[in-house]
C-alpha cells in the first residue's frame, strides 16, 4: 500500500490528526491516530533520506502496510505494549512534516477534499464479532441488517446493537466503488442528526457497521403513529433534518436522496439522516454533475435543474427538504402533482420536469398549517436555485415557528 493511501480518517470538528512513526528493536508498528480510531501501519527500517528524514539517529521507519482498529481495542501482532511505548525516545520518532507536506495537520477541521482520493477504509478491531439478526432494509446495491457487536478475549464491554450494511449478492462490481465512496463520506461525519459509522468489516464480505437507530424510518414511523403525532413534534423533526443538512452543506457534501424513508427515528425528540449511497462531495464550483445514471433515481424529490441537467448542489438538497417535509406533514404518504392525463404518455422524468417548469408544485398537506407551508416548504421550491433559502435560514424559520 502506498504512503498516501495509508492516511487518514476525519471525524468532523474533532479531526486533529496525530502522526507518530515509531521504531522499537528494528521493526515496529506506526500509529496514525484520530479521536475514536487507531490506524496501524507496519513499518520497516530504512536509511535516513530526504524523503524520510530523522529527527536524530541513523535510521527511519517507513510505513509499508496498514490496517485499522477501533481505539481501545488492540492487535497483538501490531500494537506496542504500554511499556514498550514508554521506552520510545525522540530519536525513534520520524519527522513527518516533509512526508506529508500538503496534509493539513491541525486542530481545525481537515477539508474532505484533501482526503477524497484516499481510499483508506477503517476496520473493526479483531477483538469484535458482529452477529447478524435479520434484514431491516435494502437499497439499490445494499442490504441493511440488525446485528450485535460483541467483544471477545475478555473485553469487559456490553454487546451493542448495530446496523450492518453490506452489498447485495446481485450487486455489480461497480457497486463496490460506490460503497467505498459512501464509507469515505460517512467516516468524515460527526453530528447528532446524522447516523454515525462505527467501522468496517472486510471478512467474510465488506460491510459497513453503523449505530442502530431503534424506531426505523421516519416514513414508517409517521404512518404507524399518525394519530398521536402533532405539529410541534413534526417541527422538531424538521429542525433536526435542517440542522443535519446544514452540517453536510458546510462539509461540501450533497446528499441527493433526502426523503422520509432515509430519516431514522431515535425517539420522539430526535431523528437522524441516513443512507449516503447517492451522496457526493461537491467540487470547487459547489455542485456535482451526474453524467451517466447507473440506477433508478428518486426523481420525485429532485429539483428541476437536477432533472434537466443532472446538476446537484446544497440548493437541490433544499428542494428535496421541502418534499420531505411535505411527506412528513402528510404522515408518510408521498406527495403527488396534479398532471393532465394527456401528458402522462411521456417518460416519468420528462412529465415531472415539464410540470415543474410550468409552475406546478406539491399542494399543502391537509393537516399542515398554512404558516408552515408558506414559510418553510414552498420557499424550498423556487425555480431558480439561488432564490431558495439556505438551510441556516430554514433553521431560523423552524425555530421561530416552534417558539410561537
């Protein structure tokens, strides 16, 4: 594995990256540590060079292989014992500043763009077992199972419920690349309204291990509990979603699949955004262009520019947010446009785009107040994307409605 491929996890605002390459008795593990994770790199002894300078001494240790474990766990063959680590002196520590001259190592949030090309996937420690218990959902290329994360070898920890996403057996080989992109995006996120990733299993097949959110999708939750869910509670969900989406926008991530089915319910007071299978990191122009669709897309939630030009941005996610709120205040039922029968012969995407370009919009749900529809939902559907309110403005509007 190349040196640049070794690095690097990013966990939101806590993305201080500490790089230590240490050597004990010739060959020893190197550590690349971020809060919550421990990256382990095998090292080999090489002469001091301009590429691998030493702070002192006559040799340096260059990473040649790497794997990853959750911090707090250990790998017997790779991790230094506490006494060995205490014996390491400054002369054993390699100066990394010239090895990674373009990597921003600071307490500030590391740009996701700087990590986008690095395919390092972090793995759950060998002292963990994940036991699958049953399928709870599926998407285009993946299936999600409920499971239990169990610790072995005397780990004094209670088993933890988890959700495990793995590729379908029928998935195309190209889906693995999509899955790795989803993992790379999710591992850079840390927010109370976004589902968190715990790690990755490579055996017997690559699987993404996430926190388990007990009450399932918001879409199902709304249908089951529609008799007791009132407007203030739905507004609180709207606030959670907006705050999570605002965070994603600041990370230059466009979700592209925001819908009630992809919002998970923690409890009566909290929801979390999930399913980053369609998510993309936006370029310097703050948008992403879809060139060749390789799957069925959720076009009912898409803005006109996405349907017409394949253009996605934070403002197209704002459009999807409006549709999601329409679902929410309709208690999980998908909204529908009134389209003349004579126009129904064309492909569905063309029909929808033509209707939107003529000014058609989803109607106000029967149990949604006019204030919510006029102040929050409808502004999300401005034809010109720059006229749509940013998520920070939507947060203010929702808070104002909650407080009044």
